[in-house]
């Protein structure tokens, strides 16, 4: 067997003679341990496999039927919320593997972290499926993924519930606001509400908007300042 003193192509060590066609003993050991670890981690049945970010990634976005009125900080809050959900989902993963460390079958059966539920209205006569119910988020779209996360199935369920309820709560609050506005118009047209009353309402709404924008300015997370790097592979 030909031996060499050239640097090991794995770790760069030069001090031990190794068979010319192999990496050094330390590297051989590391590869074996990693393979064993992968086999164990990929066999845990309580863990779901989820797609994680690759070259580009879609965040689950909120509230696409949202207001036309310009509210300071609205877009920033919406974007940040989506990013926070994405980050929480990634951090909730027990392990994150490159695609090549995830068995083909598990990649095929992997899920998006957040997927828009497919809710349908009752089907009508002659229809195979009822119409799709409107949902207050965008599709957590298909994209290129080169990492896969292992996540506890209950944790995944909790994150999805949080995401779902947040989206629907925001939508309901918005619909409530629309309803309030509509009632105001009705009261004005029926004379129940004077223009003076309307001015007072106007002032109240302006104050609320200012307060919301102020909170956003004070509480917005500067990108990257408080976020810790994701855990490295062992
Ligand atoms: Zn080596």
C-alpha cells in the first residue's frame, strides 16, 4: 500500500503517513461518527422533516387583503412578523441537515414549515370540490431548498397553529375596522352622528395611528442585532 506525507485532503494535517488513496485516521473516524449520527437522527419517528431555506426562500406572508390606507410601519411589521415565524421555525428544528444528509424518501415526504391550509366551502351539485376559502396569508410558496430540518411533530403543530391564529386574528381585526367604518357612515347618513362627532372620531383614529407608528419605531428589531446565529452542525 502506497503511503504519502502529503496533507490530508480532509483536515489538512501533514504529520502522519496515510494510505495515498485515503483521508487520515481522524477524518475516517469523523466521517464514521457523522454517518452514525445521521442514521440515528433520521430514524427518530417523532420528528417531521421540513424544508428549510436554500438559495432563496419565501416567507409566509400575512394579510394580503389588507388596508389600502397608508399606515406608517404596517409593511415593516408585516415583513418582520413573517421573518420571525420563519426564524422561530428554523430554530425549533432539533437538527438541520444538508440535502445530501437527508434520505431521498424523507426529502420527498418533507413539508413546508408553514403551509396555507386547504379549506373548502361545501361543494355544490356537480362539483368535485367546493370553492377554496380565502385565507389571510400568501401561499408559503415552492422554492429551492438545500437544507432540511428535523422538528418535533408537536412543536411543528404549535408553530402552525400560532401562524394560523395570528393571520386570522389580524384579518378579523381588519374586518372589524371595516365594519366600524361602515357603521360610522350609516350613522352619518341617518343623522345619528353630527359632523362634529365625526371630527372627534377622526382625531381619535389619528391618535391611534400615531401611537401604532410610534410603537413600531421604538420596538422594531434592527436586522441582525439581536438575532443569534443558528446552531452549527456538531
Ligand atoms: Zn484528515
